[in-house]
C-alpha cells in the first residue's frame, strides 16, 4: 500500500468514526426536542451522571431506533432511519463533519452544566430552531470564571457570585477562558474548504519530508505534543492538537535537518534554512490569543530554531512563554474529574493528550534552563500529574532513520519519553538548588543530588540502557544524563569532599569522556544527520573539561574530535560556531598550549565569523575571543602568540596565590561558559549598599563549606589563574 493509499484509508476511517458520533448526538438533540418534560428530565439526569455523553447518545440512539422502526432486537437499521430531524444539511467534507460534531458536543456540554432556568430556555430554543449554529449563537450560558471543576455549587448572590465560588480557580480573573479547562481548547477555527496548513509551500511531498525529518530525528526525545493526535487533526482539519502555527514551526525545524536547497531562503546558504516557515509562524503567533497545546508546542519549536541561530535571548523568551502558557491552561494539574474504572475512549484520549503535552513542555523547560544556566519556569512542587506512562506497544514500534540508509530497530519512544521526564525532574531540582537555594549548599546536599542521578541511571530499562546500535533519541538521553552530572560537579572542581571519596574532578572527567564517546557513536551510526543544538551543547560542555586536562592523550583525542565536529557543523549551526569561540577564548585566557592536532582542528575555518549571542552584551564583548571581535589571527599568527612551556609554568607558579583586591574576592567556583553563571552558595540577598558585607559572607560560607574543602588544593593550579566573572572571557 502506498503512502497516499494509507492516508486515504486513514482519512476514510476517521470520517466514518466522526460521522457515527455526529449521528448519535443528532439523535440525542432530536430526543430533547421531541420528548415530554419527564423524558427530557430523565435524559438530562443521565447525561449529568455519565462520564461520556457519547455513551448516553449511543444508548438513546439504540432505544429510539427500535421504537421508531419497531423491528425485532438484533435487526439492522440505517443511519438515516435513526434520526427524524437533521438540524442542517448533510456535511459534504471531513471538515464539515468535524465542525458539526464540535457544535453538537458544545450544545450537550451547555445543557449538562446549565441551571434549571437556563436549561428551560435552551430546550425552548432547541424546539423553535432547526439550525444548530443559530441555537448556539443565541445561548449565553458560558461561565465567566476560569475553573478547574464543572461541579455545581451554590454561590452567594451579589459580588461573590461574580468573583468567587467553592470551585477551584486562579485569583479574581474574569473571562480568562471560554473553553472548559479540562479540555484542550482549539488554537484556531477548524480549517474549511481544504485550506492549506501553510502558505509558504503547497508541495505536499516537501511538507511531509520536513515533518518526517522532525519526527524521526528530534521528536522522540522532546515529544512536546502527541504525534498521533497531531496527525489525525492535520488530516481532518481539526485544531485541538494541530494548527497553522504548529505546522509552520514544525516545518521550520525540519528545514534545519534537511539537505534540500528548497528548505533554505537562500539555496546557497544553509544558515537561512527554515526562515520562511519561521517568519510565517511568528506572524501567526502574533495573531494567536488563547493558550492551547499546539501553541505551547510551537513556541518551543521556535525556541529551538532560535537556538540553532545562536539567538539565546530570543530562545529564552519563547521557552518561557511556552511554559507559562502550559501553566495557564493547568496542564501541570491532575484532572479534577472523578477517576473511573473504565473511562471512555474519548476521555482517556483527552487526558493522555494533556499529560503528554505537559511533560513535553516540562522537558523543554528544563533543557532550555539547563543549557543556559537559568532558573526553570516550572517547579516540580507545582506538578500533580503523574509521569507519562510507558506503553509497550508504542515501544515496539520500529524506528527508521529517515532520509538515510539504516535498518529498523525498536523505537522505545514511550520509555524514552518517560525517562527523559524523570531525569528532567532531577535536573529541575539541581537548577533550583543552584539558582534559587532555600538553604546554604553543603557537601551532603551535593552528594544527595548525585545519588538521585545514580539511582535514575541504575533503574533504566533494558530497552534504553545501552547505546549500542541505539536510535538517536536514546543516545541523546544518555548524553543528557552525563551532561547533568557534569554540571552538578563542575562548579566544585577545586573542592574535595571531606566525608566521601567521590571526586568532583574525576566524576566530571568521566562524564565528559562519556559525552564524547556517545557523540562519536552518533557519528559512526548516522554521521551528522539529525544533530540538533542540545547535542552540540552537551559536547561543548564536555570540552570545558577536556581543555583543562590537555595534554593527556585521551583529552587531546576528545578535544580534537569535538572541534572537528563543530567545524563540520558551523555552516548550518550557529551554536557550533559559538562553542568554538568559547574554546578559543578559554585557550587564550589561560594561555594553554594545545597539542598540534587539537590546535589544527580548533583554528581551521578561521574565516567563519560568529553571530552567536551569549545573552549578555557585556559578556560577549569581554570574551577576548579574536573571532568575536572580527579580527581573528591566522593560524601561524595564533601559534606565535603561545608562550614556551617553561615560561608558562613560571607564570602559573606565580598565580598560585589568590589575588586580593578591594573589589574582587576569591572565586571558589568554576563557571567557564559566558552564558552560564556560577551557582549561588546559599539564600544570600545582595544590594549595592551591602556589597562588602555580602562578599564577606560569601567568603565565610565558602571557607566553612560543610562537607567540602576548598583549601589546600594541591592541584597544579587553581584553573590557571581563573578569577571569576571579572577575568577576560
């Protein structure tokens, strides 16, 4: 069966299912219109006591079918004989069917939540009109409060009726949402008359190519929205899990992974990949007025595109907006609907979609915050939903490397999603501990955090525990783990635990080596196909450890391989260019003499100028990296700047004693990346008037660090004279 045949079969099955649901709800509406008052009351009570209106509609449809046709039990009756009144003409397209089904669902939802007086008015209008659209437009029973429950409670008349009730809600905000918060609101009106999802291209094969690239190489790690429901809506024109904004954002992301010239604005410049789709997505975003699952997902994809372009400030803005939107529609909260032993298929799908969308957003928030060294937007203390469940059937679905020759293997997508979410919860804890500490940091706290990572790794399921012949999302999962452990201990490389044999320096060295090995495994299996910015960041993080262990053979090998990978990516990934600039800046600042092979890898492609935005003008301006100032020296000029080993050793000996000045204190923490600040040692508040007192407190905390010793470090040098943020990087 061809892809087109599969698509048509999928479309036909979905239309038949939607038509079946619509027909049942038509029968329900007709019953309410033609039944006696007692019968209407019974139907309303049944609706309010049932977990799913479709179950009531189907059962009522069966009873009315038998009554109208007077046929014996088990006889077959056509859909046409079931309902004697159709409120509108028969839909002629899947979009019309979907739209009409939505209207009937809205009508039933209004009926089941209305007061007795409003209910009488709804039934009266139902009996006086045949057009469902007219009926809906005339009914004004929507609540003005954003609520988490649909249960009815008595409310005190007056101002309390406007602004308070016993229902759970957020503050005194009226009119926050018109949609029931237990459902995912539509991002836009459903598409009609076969409207396209994007105006950038009408080439269906090209759009599918971009979507396949994204879903094959990137989605399985982040999974910021449910793929299956997205594709269903994309086929039928629905906008609960799909939207023009999301489709354009997906295409922009797919362009970053595509080798086709048509994926670029300038066919000869890979760095222009996806710009047309990106601009269209931003335009649609500016027209979007409500929070929804498709918009939340699209915002993170825009964040990813900006990261690829090196625009860290914009990346952070889109990521934060995505997180706040998820909180806005309460995706982080467990559903308030009573748990049922056998929930309906529709209810199960809705809840699964919300859980999936939230954890995808949470992962994106942690990865972004982790990458930039920032405080995450979502705290685990606010989360009541469970981790995404593991589905063995989904795990066994094969993964195939799209757009390159590769054998099929079990995708393990469900387990990967579950484990990335679980790991992200630990990363959230680490980021909160570093950037919003509730207590003074101690050696015990660090070791406890380290144990969380070790326990997570020890419990990995067999499907995702090995990197041998693994899909890229499993490789990225392992890279994420090692990078998180490295960033936990990297600030404390100059410290030793007093109550443990764990060495921060050794743990970081092992983690950095593991990251480089995993990246090399990706290159062996897939070359550079599918590489995205998070993997580049993890490799860059490893290089900050490799560089201080040069000239050991292993560190030289890893640093050389990493620089060559960055150089291979600079033509299409600005993050790779920025990573090279960071390494160059560290080499110059610390006067490091690189082995020839590492130096050759680092300084080839010297003509490449970086537009990498480190997120702070002062930091990037003071980085000292020649290429950032637009006057990069040639390879031979760079070698001439190096000092001889003997003179460098003498200078290092002279720097062993910390420099004491009236404006600078000894920096005990190692934070080499210009876009990543050092963690806070405790909940200390600063002000310009109390700067001296704060510096004294910082020194006191660091020197009396419980369980960690920063004194008497006999290592070859306290990081080659690194003196904190005031040094030249």
